[in-house]
C-alpha cells in the first residue's frame, strides 16, 4: 500500500493465467483505491522474503540481482557438474539453487580443457585412465593400476606436457624445468 493510501499492489502466485479483473474491480469499489495485481514466481518470492541458504550465506536471489536473469536453473545443470540430484541442491524456492547456474560456465570451461572420463593418458613411464574430475584443483583423477588405491590426483598442467588436447587453466603457472630434468 502506498503511504497516502491511494494505491495497493497485491502479489499472487498462480501456475497459469487467470482473469482477475473481477477481483480488482471489487477491491477498488470496496476500498476506494487503485489496485494492481502482480503475479510472481517462487524464486521471486524467495528473493523478496530473503533469508540464508544451507551454505550460510544470504540467498543469491535476494542479494544478487543477476541471479534471476541468468536463465533457467534445472537438474540438467547439476548432472553436468557431476552432482547427483537430491534435496541438497534444491533452494528454498523449490528450484535448483542459483549457485549451480552461476558455477555452470566454470565447469563447462574446465570440461572443454580436460580429457574425457575413460581416456587413456600418459604420465612419464606410466599409462592410466581418467576416472573423475576435480574442477576446483584444475586436476583429474587418473587410475594407474587395477586397485582403487592406484588412483592419483594429477593436475592438468602436468598431464598437458605429455598429452595432446589437454589445456591447463593458466599455462604460465607451469614450473620452470630444473637442471636435474636435463640429465
């Protein structure tokens, strides 16, 4: 309601379009005010209410104006990031959390640079298969033998030296070869 009492905005939720003109006219007649009905989504409602998410931070949709404009957030994004869809990835609005959409481009860029799972890679004299990813560490898990304990976390920058089509995040971070490597 406006401060002077001449205007009222009512927000409502609806799955489909509904003709609410009789409601508007009834409210205007009863209260002698201008009435506007505004339909909103769950994510807009969560942003308006505010609060904290399970990470302990304020809701993205309440604090960051870009959260609503980033496009659809759905379970497909979670699967592409290697996250099993479950209640932990659901926000208080009932949709997949906005942070999953925010992080999606980073995961996509990493996977374009990293080898596919089950790809054979070389590391020195050893050969192994890529079995998993660690995007945060810009690395992949490589299995060098038949045992589960034969799996190692190998940075992409290390694999890029001996394997084509693998690009580290920043090739300039590669350590300079030492004199010992020349012998």
